[in-house]
């Protein structure tokens, strides 16, 4: 199991979404994913839907996903295991 750490992505890992069309890459033992930031909305979460076309996603880049067992080795911060997809 791998996670997204704030040390690699920034403090707002709760806004992270993985671009599944870009796929995952394994290189030199590291797992890389294309991850973007979903813009926040004022709509109530229980009564609205996320944009299915990814139009609300910005700041997309390749990020290393860390093995869960190594979480925090790069310093204190937050992490996310279950990441929504676009």
C-alpha cells in the first residue's frame, strides 16, 4: 500500500485526485502517479457531484507515492491513502 505525503504534494492532500488515464509508473523502485488538486466548492458535499470531466482539477504533476510503512520518514506531515480519481 502506498500513500501521498504532504512532503511531496503540499499541505492540502485532502484535495488530491489521481489521473487514472495517465496511469502509474514504477521507476527505480518508486511509484509515480499524476496527481492534481481539486478546487474546493461552496456546494454542500452531500448534495452535489464532482465534475466528471476533471474541469475542477488544477496543478497536475507527477508525484512519488510513498510506501505506507515509510510514512513520516521525510519529516512530519499529513498523508492520504485513499485518493479519489479523475
